[in-house]
C-alpha cells in the first residue's frame, strides 16, 4: 500500500515538473495543460493524485491550472 502511494506521488510530481518545465515556454504551457485535459480519465487521476499528495480539495486542485 505504501509503495503504491509513493509511486502515485512520484507520478504526480513528475507531471507537475513537466508542466513547470513547459512554463518556460509560455505558449507551450497552455498546450501542455490542454493535452493533459484531452483525456478526462488522465486529468481526473491527475487531480486526485495531486489532491492526495498535496492535501488539496478538488476545487483547489483544479484552480492551480
């Protein structure tokens, strides 16, 4: 159980890192978020993992992007 949670947190922070790297290219930052949102399953999983790892509510997690 612990290893799964750790893997999930590593997954979410890897995605957050990817988005922050994209922010160096302002036009590409919007593209990265759009690509992530294209798959509603991936986007919802991303929000759930972020909420779990960072202790945010779903609304707070959504407001980050």
